């Protein structure tokens, strides 16, 4: 009994579901929207263009943004194994996706509100792993300093690469670079949540998944 009490609850059932659904909505939604837009070029064009005011997939892709944001909020709320600053950052990333949906790209030019919301989402989704850092063997390696820092370095590197490519006036790989960064960011909460769940199950295999 003392051993069980010494191992904290790292993740609850809603976070398992929400973290798994986030990439389904975001990655799957993007792929479906692209299939519905034969003239769309995913290598050159950004994901936001699928939800622009004049895009035929605007309503669908906007819904995918909202559902993904909601998943991040649920994951943050039901993953107590993450340190509180990381949970807040992940939740705010979900809010940033709501803002991305609320301020779509115009038919011509750029929306400052959309750009700021997208930038905030990218930064928060890169930083939340290191902000979730824990110390102690009761937490899996991915939450401890080396794993948490490495997670942010890897995810952050893809975001920096996207930013560099986007800043080039003759860039032709903007869409591809964005997808590498955004897809990894949508998948990473699921990876961390799965690691936390498996770690606790290995330590206490007789326990049911916490609700």
C-alpha cells in the first residue's frame, strides 16, 4: 500500500483520449481538407490557407482547429503528471488554436491577429515539454530534465526551421516545413501522455486507469 501511495497519478483517462484525438483531428483534418482541394499545394501553401475566408474547406478546417484546441485543453486538465507551468502552456496553446480559427486568413494579404495567434501556438507547443519538467524517479525519463529539455529542443528545432524557410522571399517549401513542425507538435502530447500511462502501469500493473 505504501508503494502505491508513493507513485503519483500521472495521467487520467480523459487525457489518454484527448491526446490521441488531437493529431487525428489536426493531421487527419488537414489531409482530408487537402484531398477536397485538388488545386491546393501542401508543399508551397500553409495549413491556414485551408481555413481562409475564401477556401472551400474553411468551415471544415476551422472545426478541426477548434477540436484540436479543445483536445489540448482537456489533456492539460487531466495530466497531473505534468508540472503546472507545462499544463498551463499546453492549455494556452489550445486557446491559441481557438484564436487561429476565430481570425482566419483574408482572401488577400495577411491577418495580424491570425499571425500572432499562430505564432503563439507554435511557441507554446514547443515550450510546454520543458515547462512540464519533473525531478524524481517516480516520473518517467521523458518528464525528467534530460527528456524534457531534449523534447523542446527537437520540437523547437522544427519550428525554427519553419520560421527560417518562411522568412525567405522565394521560399518554395513553406507548406512542407510547416507541416513537419505542426504535425510533430500535435503528436507530442500523445507521446508524453502514453509514456506517463505506461510508466505508471509498469510500476503498479494492478491499478486501473485513473478517471
